[in-house]
C-alpha cells in the first residue's frame, strides 16, 4: 500500500506508513470492484487544491482538518508546520489483521466485525466504569468553585472626600509666611457668576500673620512654627500643588499640608484642604490636640454675620457650639444681597473625610497669638463681632479638636476645609429666596439644607420639597417659620440621604406667595467617593 505523503510502499493492510507515520486509508472497492475516484482536496479557507495528505495549505498556511474515514478514526497528529505545538504522541497502532482478513468486496468478514465489536464493547464498559467511579468519588469532595477569569479593571481614583484637583485650575490662591508656616487665602477669579468676588482676600493677611494654630501637648499649647517652642524639620515648601512643612516640639512631629480641592458647595477648585498629621515620636503616651484659629475676611468686610445651619437666624454675635451641635458647614456673605452677594466664604466641617471639630467658636478677633481658649476673654456668647478696644467689625473662627492619648509611634490626622462657597440665587438671579448645602453627599449621611430669605416678613414660612432618596430627620418639619427683620435670614432642615440620587432637585417655596428656588444634589452610593 503506497503512502500518499512519502510514497513508500507499505505491506498490504497497514494502517500507518512505516517511514513517516502517515495514516493510510483502507481502500474499500465499490461493488463493481472499480475504485472510486478520489476527490481533489481543497483548502478550507482559500480553496486552493491540496496534495493528498497535506495538513497545511501551501498558499495560505491554514491547518486543514484531519479526514475521518468510515473504517478507522485517525489519532490526533501534531501539526508539521513550525513552530510545532507540543502534542501527545499518537498511540501505537494495534496489530493489523493478517492478509487473509483483508475485507473483500461486498463487506467485512464476520471475524473482523466480531473483533471490532468486542473492542468497542470493552472500551464502552471501561469508560462507564471510569465515569461511575469519578461520580462517586466526587460526591465525597466539597464542591469547587471555578476561579473566574482575571479581568483588568480601569484604575479607580484613591478614595478622598474631595476629588483630586489640578492645582493649576484653582480659582483661589494660598499665601504663606516661610518663617512661621502660617498661611492665608485669597480669590483669583472665584465664582464665574459673581464677578465681585475676584481678587478678594479670604483671610485678613495673605501670609496668615494674624491667625495661628496651636498644638496641645500634655497641657502645653505651643503655636505651630514658633521658633521658641520647636523647630522645622521641613521648612514650608511647595510640592506638586501641596504646601507642606513639618515642625517638631517635645517629640511631637506635626506635618501641615495645604492643597487645592473641589469645593463641596460649588464643584469648583476654590477650596483649600487644611490637613495636620500629628505623630508621637517619643517613648511614652502623650495627650495631643489641635486648635485652628482663622482671622476671616470676607472680601472687604471683616465682620459680617455667619450663616450657621440649625440656627433660627443669621449669627452676628459670638457663638460657641459643641460636638453634635456643630453643623456640616458655615458660610458668610460679603453683602446682604442674594443675587450679588460678593464674596461667599465657606467652611466644610462635617462629611466625607473632614474631621468633625469637637468645638466651633465664632468670635471677635483681638490678637494674632491668642491662647488656646480665647473665647471668654473676647466677650463670649452674644458679644458683637468687633475688634477688642477698637469697636470696628472683626471676626474669627476657631476649630477645636480635643486632646486624645497618642501612643509612641501613633499618628492622628485632622482635616478641615476653607474656601469659597455658593448659593443658588447667584445663578437663578432670584432676589427673594436662595438655597445652600453640600451638593454631593454619601448614602447614609445626614446633612443640612439651608434657605436664605431676603427682607423677611412676619408670617412668612418656607416649605421644602425633597427628591426620592432624601428624607427629613425627625423634628425637622417640611414647613418652617421665618424670623422677621434684618436684611436676610435663614431656615434650615436636617436631611438623611437614604439612597443614591443623581442630580435630584431640592425645592423651597416661600409662603405666602409663589417664590420658589431649586438646586440639585447627588447622593453617592455606599463605598463610592467623590
């Protein structure tokens, strides 16, 4: 029998070529004993004629399927084209039948069919036995969950309360004193809808020379950066949009990090994250706290009243709030005009990664080196926001983070935010009613929504309507009375973000009348950050 590949003459009845191992086809004569003409094989892809037994097309190189014949199922053979893919070697062929058993024209002999039937039967029984054994063996094993394919997901931003901002887009500017690390802030372009807030100071001194940060160390309260109490191990310097410095006193290392972020109230890069990391470098546990006092300046006005959510009116006198009474934010408007307020300053105190102060103090300003607890000496609650002994308007904001035990090597991080704020009426040009609140909150958080009412009159109320996903906290009715008198006043609601909301509409209505104002809010699902 001639091999169709190498043309070697093999013995009659051989199933494989003795020289190249090519599968040999047993020719079955037709009933008339005339060999059937073999069809010319063609490539399955390009259709070009192939020589008998070719495994790859000479024209396009595509591997051809192995022909399956009625008499013999050929074993899997490795492709001949380079580079070869390792394949299991074909099983050695069973001894072929003697020449006398070569099938005759008209069908196979009875011994041949019987032999192949027995072989098939034995193989079938063996396969069933293997499957049965595997089934019962697996019943005693715990189920194995297949490993899912590894899919490369897009990189997610590092979780932060405020999205990472390109400092080159900032519409505010940080100033600082290189010798002390004190800092200040001013606007550059501010709110595009409020041209009057361009190039305005947000602290009395751009270098921060009139306010200070004190660190509580076991009862001592040195001013951060004071050369008489400690030393800089890293002097104030800019590092990729961050103004950093490290100051050490009494084995306590304090890192101050100032950076530009998106404002929670505006969505613009108009806010500064004020971050302190306090680390105990000593060998014993210490009591460590922090107090930040900012000498606020709202444009050209140094003593304007503050919007404090949860209060029944605008705050124009000294105020001391503790723990749960500290709101999400406080604001101050340069001018009592809802459509042209000038500069709006905004403190973000709660939510996301902001560290809730244990105490918030709004007071007059008197001294750039005020001691730790200065509130009582400046007149305390109800005292006008006027500079001591001068009678001129002057205000300051103090944020207290109570002392806590800090073990050797332990660090404490404190974060707060200060910058520009926004109210809805600067966009809508509504002269009567405005809304202000954090535009993005997280599911499960509670936050304040505040309405500002211009020229409030006796008998007026404001009714709040919330989108699905937001609900009023118990004790915060949807319709609230307005305190009459003054240029403008405020009404506040405590709201729970129950479920995710995408640009839901919050609406306020001033009654009697039909003055309405609305603003959108987004509630991020749990686990999602801004």
